[in-house]
C-alpha cells in the first residue's frame, strides 16, 4: 500500500476519529485506525464497538491496500510534520513508513484482518434532517442525560416520531431522574418503524452527531440498520449501536396543572443564579426562590461560607411561594434557551417545576425541587 496526501487533509481525517477510538485499550486493535485506499480515495475508519466512524478523503494512490495503525500516535506525528505532502507506505510485517520533507518515521501497525467489520451503508429509507435543526435539539436536551452507568436506559437521548398532518413531529428527550428536557420539531416527509416506536441514541453517539452538525449547515441522512442508527453527511458516516432498553414514559413526568406562572428575564435570572450559587452548598448547589407579586428574591446560604440574596423583577400575580432548586439544573436550562423571557410554571414547593421559553413552544424542561 502506498499513497500521497496533503498534511491538512490527513490531519483533518485523523482528528475527527480521535474521540471515537477506544481509550481503555480492552482490545489493542480498537486503539488503531483502519486506513484503506480505493482508487484515489483514502477511507479512515475507527470504532469502539459502540460507535464507529468512516470518512473518505482524496489522495494520490500509488498502490492500493489497507493497514491499521495507532490513531493517537499517527495523529501526533502528522500534526508535527512540516506543511508538505506526506508519503505513506506499508512494509513487511505490517510496518509503516511515513515520509515528509526530510522527516522519516517507521512505526508498527497491526493486520487489518483483525479490525472489526464496518457495515456497508445503503441509503434506502433514510430520512433527511437539517443539521441546524438537529444541533438545536441535541443542545437543548443532552445536558439532562443521565451519567449513572447502572441506569443504562437513561444513558442517552430518546428519539421518537409521530405523524402531524402531512408532516412529522420529531421529539427528543433526556432525563436523569432529577430533571427532564424535551425538544419537539416538525419535519417534512415520512419516517420508518424504528422512529415510530422510539429509539435511544447512546451518549457517546449523540455527542459525535453534534460534532457533525457544527460545521457549515447541510442536510444529514438518518437511517437504521439492525440494532444500529446510521448518520451520513457528505463523505462521513457514523454508525452507533442503539441502547437496548425501554425509555420511561416521560409524558407522565411532565406536570399538567402548574398554574402559578412567573415570567422572568432569562439573562437576569441566569446571572443572578450564578452569583447566588457561589455561596451555596458544594454538594447540593441549593438556592431558594421566594416568589412574590412582581419580584423574586433569590438566596443561598452555607454555614461555612456565609449567605447571599438578590431581588429581581418578575411578572407574577399569584399567591406568594417559596421553593428550592439545584442551581446547576436551572443554569443548564437557562444556558440553552434562546428566548428573552422564560416561564417558570409552578404548583407548590414540593411539585416539579416546568420551564418554557415565553416566545416558543418547542422546548420543555422539568426540574424536581429540593428541600432547603
């Protein structure tokens, strides 16, 4: 195998797969990247058996072939090479030679025969989804993903589609048991049986998809293969194993009778909470909200550090109410809402709070209160 490639292209391809590569080294081959030349194209593939990525880049192929090498070391070498064309060639016993300018590297590879199988993708029955729309959905839900590995069915986001007239209503939900975030968008076109039933995308996979959406706006293709989801964008494909489990009925968690509605400036509340959280308990991050007509008093106290309070204006004409929250949970929500005002919908000091953007109805967050 031998090919010539520019440094920028090779570096970009290797950088994209660094977060996919298995770090725990349970199988040595999983810390490697598979390089394969087909015509004048280089395919770069990485997998940790849960999430896999394959991307293609233009090269000048002298002799086709394939090899696997350490993804981390190859990336570090290419990053430090001068800005010139790189010649990559394989030698006997799976050794690899890299030449760039006057620099020559000889590194150990592993046989490509040991590398896990990456499925060939047919674009039948794929649905089209705009990258900006998908990024918005992920940003507004992923902060609520559960990180407790024992609750494996909550270690990701739940995606479900339903018919909405001639369009499709796509819902994305994440919860960790203390809070829940729900985003709903309307799409053109139909969807398959997998989305009709609902699927759970793994945490690592959903963050890889988010990286997909951070470049220039484009159209993504979403499909399913056996028990895996497939996302395709131009020359890149990500395949991820779906979480095998039942996502809880999130509709039962969303309160329906929270009739004490406080309208407040999102940015003011965000910065006030950040200030009050400084003196909150390190463990609970608890802050107290005293809600009265036309104002909220936000306070925190810590016997070892002191106490703090701040008043801010609000739009509320109900009965006075005191309620406590984990400041981090509120800040996470306020950090993703792109609305000037938010609605804090409450029932009493012990019932879950509902947070929505005042100007939009596509985002809903539920936060459990805490005793202070």
